[in-house]
């Protein structure tokens, strides 16, 4: 199926600067609020917010075509947040401890 005139195919990976600006302006407040709710830390929220928009540009070819982008953006945020939590957990472990939680 070919995109109609004026449409961009999600598989072609095109996102014009104007499209990005539109998506950013439309969702930035909600995305930052959600990130701050997850992290509870302003600095961490800012870092995650920036990384979210970098991922949007990097993986723009995966964006859902013709659909609301908010669920896609929130999925990116949640995945980045989980990755950050995983990294924190690994850093906190001492060399002599098992990575598995004890069951006792």
C-alpha cells in the first residue's frame, strides 16, 4: 500500500523537522510530567526526557503511521526508565553478592 500524497510512510523513516516539532510541542508537557512522576527527581527526569526525544529521532522508522503517537512515546519512556532502574540495581551490587535476590 502506497502512502497518499502528503503522507509519510512509517517504514520509510522520514520525519521532517516540522513533523518532529509538531510531535514535540504536542506531547512535551505530558511526557515530562509522566517521567517526573516515574523518577521523582528533576535531574533524572530531564535526562530521561532528552533520551526519549533522541530515541524518537533514532527510531522514527518504527513510529506508528496514522495513529496517535502518545502510546509509542510512553512506551519509549517506560523502556528507558526500566533500563535506568536495571543499571542502578547492577551498580549497587557488591562484587561478592549474587545478582539474584535471596528468597529467605
